[in-house]
């Protein structure tokens, strides 16, 4: 867990640096280039700096080992931080939409042509950053890093919208000055849509939704490699932070001693954690095999033999 968290922290520092540099570039380009779409982009990047700091604090907190009051560790802070990141995004989208509507009612000059060059560089920069952080989020199994990556994708989307709006305003000329503002308004709607895509998985994590069928199948198959395990019955998986906790019922012979059953449970736990590195802990409950064993249990035994 510690190495994963350390990698996530390094990735978050990278994200903060990118957001800081881009916010400065966007504010300057938007102000001197007379483009509210770029200023809207700058507003989002500024909010991203603060949300990235929250992500950093959340990941640092999740590194703490289990203690007396948190026996399952501190990983639940990850989806909670994700919720705060979503709130930042919603606020950013609302501010952008509000200012866009005001600008649509106010005559103004079209943006400068050179802002298109700035936006082109920003789009490539942000999409590259998204790919880097999204890959890390998937690799480390971090919902917070995945949300952070979507921050950069949302930023790239708003920049694309700004690019299109400025292009229309410049190339179509008089009467199309507000295309820049319409682009910013569209960008705010896209940000809100991305908010839902970030929020929904984090909510499922908090609610312990059954979203990990692939891990359940892996646990069942690997369990049958352990000597003494005849089958598996119930298997529940929950995600806490960057790791999974497994509750498993293992079916063993009814003729073995309590100590033998205890040894099988420990061997099973050690084997699963060794062969499935994303698993943080396994809680094994031993069930004796009998003719009254649940039909599903017998079916699973046949499936994997």
C-alpha cells in the first residue's frame, strides 16, 4: 500500500505543477487575447490547483496503517476526496456558465488570432497529462487519481470548445463575436457531465456496491489451488482506497480438525494475497462440506475443476 500511495503522491505533485503553469498561461492569454473562453479555462485550472492539493492530502492520509479506531485502514478518504473534487468542478462549471451568459448580453471585441496557437498547445499538453495520470490511476487502482485525470480531460475539452468558438468568431467575422462565449457555455455543460462520470464510481465505492465480479471470479479460481479447499461459497469484495478487502467462505472436509481448518484458512489467505496483489486483506470463514451444502457451492466446484 505504501509504494502505491507514494507513486500516487508523485503523480499528484506532477498534476499540481501542470495546473499551476497552465492557469498562469491561460489567465495571461485570456486577458491580453480578449477571450472569455480562455479565461473560463483559466478559472477551471485555478480550481484544479486547489482540488489537486486536496487529492494530495487525501492520498497522504490514506497511507496511514490500520489502527484501533480504523481497523480497515484509512482508504475510505479516497472517495470522500473525490466528492470534494466533484464539488470544485461543479462550482467551476457554474461560474463559467454564469459569466458566459453575462458576456452573451454584453457587446465586445472578438478574441485575438494568436490565442488559437496558445489553445492548440494547451489541448495537446492537457490530453497528454490526462493519459499519464489516467494510466497511473488504473495502475494504482486509485479512484482519486482517476478523478484527477478527468480534471485534465475536462480541461482539454473546454480548451477544444474555446478553440472552436474563437475560430468561428475570427473567421466568420462581424456578428459572430459571441461564439467564444457560447463555447465557454458549452464547456461548462461538458464539465458537469464529467462530474457525474467521476462521482458515480466513488459513490459505489462508499456504498460497497457489488462491482467487482472479475475479482470474485479470480478469488474463487485461485482458492481451489490451495490444498484442502474443496469449493468456495459466498465471496464478497469491497474496495477501500487502492486495495480490495475480500470476505470468503471456503468449503472443506467435515472430517478434519479445527486446527487443520485453521491452517487451511491461513494458507488460503496467504496464497490469495501473494497471487492477487491488489488484495489488501482476506477474511476466510471455514464451512464444512455436506450433502446440504448450497447448490451454488457445488456448481462452482464443478465449474473450476
